[in-house]
C-alpha cells in the first residue's frame, strides 16, 4: 500500500474535461498550496493539480499542521482562476461536498462537512480543505484549494488517534489512490460548473451535508462562546453562514468568523486540531 503515486495510471483513469489536465506529481514538498502560491502566474493554469506523496509542512485551517504519512493518503491542491472574488467560501464548500460524494462510494456511510473545512464520518475526521487566494486589485489572480484525505493511514499522533479515520478502515473495496483521485476530480469539475452557474441545487447539496444543519446549535465567534442558541439554516448563495435566533432574526456570518457547536460537544473541542 505504501508505494509512490502512479501518475500514468492516474492519467489513464481521469475522465475530466479540464480539471487535472495539467498534473504535477511530486514525491516530497513542504506544501502543495505553497507550491501553487509561489509558482509564476504564467505557469498557473486553471484546473491544474499538484499532488505530493509527502508534505513536510502541510497545513490546515488557522495554520494548524496537517498530519499525513508518506505514500498513504491523498494530499493535493487545485488551482482555479475564477472570474471574480465573490463566493469563494462557497467554492470551498462545493469542493468539499464533491469529495464527500466520491468518498461515499467507498464507505457506504454519509460523509458530512463540519464547518468550515472538515470532512467527517461518524464524528471522525477523514479529510480537510484549505483555501488560499492571491488578488490583483479586486480580481483573484489565483485561488488554491488544498485537500488532504486519509486513504490508508490508520495510526496518527496519540492526541488525535481516536478522532481520525481513513477510507480503508471503513471499506471492504480494493482501494487505489489513483482511481480515488480521478473520481474526486470528476466530481469537483462538475461541482465547479454548478458553482459558476449559481445552481441552487448545489446549495441544497452542501446544506444537507453540513453538520448541525436544521438544528439548534451554539456558536463560537472569534473563539468566544455565544450565550444564545441559533437554528442553523444553511449557507447563502454567497457562502455566508445563516443562523436564525430565537427572535426569528437571520444572522449572517463569514467563513472565518464562526465555529458551530452541536449536541454535547465541549467548547474546548472547537479549538483543538483534528488534523489527520
């Protein structure tokens, strides 16, 4: 299982029109997101993919370190050149939803999105997303969506070992990282087109995957627990988090502002890294 990613086998399986047509496969790099942020703009192609078998400095949200054993998982970044800088948080959620849909083929379980960027199965983290952008004025020069998904890795640092899971632990199917990535990218391409067209079906798909959707939840805003409970009514077409308070007012929150606390989850857990 712990063998280098086979770029040729992947290309033979890829069925997209443009996502992944430019594919860079690296054995080891500090961060695939950093690679795309620092590459020359002339080399940055819409839909390009950079994959690394080993990321020495992979990152999650809020600069938390992303743990991934070499040759066992999928750590990659996608480069986009969207027409405007609007709705980028919704694009992040769209890509997360696309990967979740592909994972369900292997797990036979529902894959949820824990706001803002975690992919969860039965309360355990199976993947994560990190979006970074560079702008020229108000127009995005490049948007980079980094993803890490646990495929074969079953052991993690002791602090998170009980909070992370991999596909192999949930599946009885023969797994191929090359095949799984090709399916991720096909879903992402289709989802990007939905996002580009303002397709309302995309919103419904994302909302149904969000942990706590339709429930009364607590919020931590900028790391401060709010006294009031809110009903989580989904995301807007701009990617804003929509919360209904007890007075029936709708409150909007940006992607970075808030964490959602559901059920009996302890407040302290919202600030712990579940990087896997």
